[in-house]
């Protein structure tokens, strides 16, 4: 949810049109949710879930056991997975087409840089590297601006390092 909204805000800052929103089901507290982001050069007139994504971001690799995360992925789409599992294992599990599957140990990066397993910001860095949908420098600037309103310097700088490391450490499977 947070990552979807932040990427949408970054796109706005770059002069693009965007939407970022979560989808909650009837599940229990702590159950997986889906977040959607649309980015376009022209006004967006659709206000629904994204049914044919160009990118899928998986924050918890345990979802790969139960959910077809690459379902309806566009022909040139990418899947970015937060995982420490071997690339061969992840690539075998996914039916991704197009550009393929990208892996990053976002949880480890978050623990290293923020001190908590909150992989949102390293996953945003990995998304930017895998897709080029927005500019890394805009992500860093907007993340700093947004987080500075809520958190102290240590948390802000940790998240900025996490974004950069996600960008630098993502690998194609």
C-alpha cells in the first residue's frame, strides 16, 4: 500500500499522471493485500484494479506458494520479488514472460539500513532499476521529503540507503 502510493507520488512529481491505491479483501488483519499503481503520460480515466499489469512487486516470497503472481502479466512485463531464495527456484515457480523476473533481498537490506523488516523502500529501488518507470533521483528526493515529515534523520537516511541498495542489488533471475 505504502509503496504503491509513493511510486504514484513520484510519477506526479515527474509530470506524469498516476493513481496509487490498495485493495483490501475480507481477510484477517495481517493477511496479504494488493496495492495498485497506474502511471501514464495522459489522464487516467480507469478507476479499478489493474488486471493486466506491466510490473508485479512481491514483498513476501511465501505468496509464490499460493498465488499466481504473474497471472495476466503483460507481454513485456516484469516481476520483482523480495527473496533470498536461489534465482533458479524463483524463476521456475513463475510463469513470467517478457522482460522477466528480478530478485532482490529487500528484507535483508531493510534490516541492515532501517533496522526493521519493512522492504517497501528497497523494493521501490528494485522496481525503478527493473522498469525505468520513474527516475531514481526523483524517488530519493520524494522519499526524503515525505519521510522527513514523520520520522527522524536516522530513519530517513536509512530508507534512502535502502532505496539505493535495492536499485543497485536487484538481479535478473
